[in-house]
C-alpha cells in the first residue's frame, strides 16, 4: 500500500503506485507519499524528470471506495483538504512529469494522469470518470486540468455520462498524448522522460509556471474540496458506496440530491 520510488539513470525517477491487489486504488498513505515525493524532488538536482505509473495491470482505479461512506464532517474535511494539497503538489511540480497508463484509470486515476505534462498510454488503457457512481464530483484537479486537455464541453460530457474511453479515443480527444502497443509502454515513457531530462531545467520550470497560474489551481482545488465534502455527506453518496460494496447498481431515485 505504498508509493515506490526508483531513481534511474540520466536523471529519471520512476514512481510506482504499488497496490496491484486493489488495482492501485489510492490510500491516504499513497496520497501523502505522492505529495511528499513531489515536494522533495522539486529541490533535488539529481531528479530531472519523473515517470508515474501503476504496478501490475492497471494504472489507478481511483479513490478507495472501501474507505468511503463515513459521516464525520471534520474527518471528511481533512480528507479532502489533504487530497487538494497532494494535487497541488503534483500539478505545481516544476519538473517534467510523465504518466504511463495501462489498464484502468478510473475516477481519481484519470485525475492523476491529467496532472502530468505528458500522458503515454498503451492499447490496454481505459479511462472512466466514475465519480457519479458513488454520488461524488470530479476531484484531484480535474475541474482545472480536464477542460484544458479535451475542452469544456467534452469534459462535462465525460463527467456526466461516465463514458469509458479506450486509448485511441482518449488520444483523439487529447486526454492521451501518445498511444503505444502493449509491451512498449515503459520504454516509451522512459524515453520521453530521458529526452526531457536532457533539456534545460530552468526553462522547463518557466514553461510549466507560465502554463498554470497557482492561484487558479488553488481556487479550483478549493471548489472541488468544498463540493466533495458536501456530496460526501449526502444519502446519494451513502447509497453509491453501499451499492459498490454489495456489488449492485445504485438506486438514486429515492434520495434527494441535497440529502
């Protein structure tokens, strides 16, 4: 249940979400480890580019639904505040970040991919914004990053319809930057990282800072956290979590959106 770090040659660091038995669903420890790694690596001269991937057959199944459903407001406030802090640490990371995606990227997994500068996916990749299944809204910065990748209309459509995108459609929309065959994912991602690691780090940091206004990022994350907190306290969310645990379709017809 950890984030594994490997410092490779040529200034490249590999971060692996190492929870394959749960399709790399995000635990609080993984979330916090990712934030700490990004803050630390920002000041490590030996780190010039980073690849983020998932262990096993999948990138990241999103938030761990098994830990959801609690109604302690203070605990939920801290949960979503910590999530916002982690997303901020990643999106404002001043060095190149490449997401290497295979298998499922769902919910927050799509959010993690969109925090990267370059998304490389193999033909097994599948992207789904699955937040509505548990009565929640997109987080991990998706309200900021996804429209910038695919456009506002497509971002809203994907969030509302929960359409599953294969690697080719994700590439067509702009969610994926490069699509490769299965078996070629890591070599392609590491090659991209090595190329970026050989570039001028100061200029790269400047390009990244021009592309993302920190105040706009923080505002988007605050709005996400506030909405997520409100939704987490509703009957809709409790029904979505119960349905997931009971392996059935959720029934939202009897729950008021505001309760």
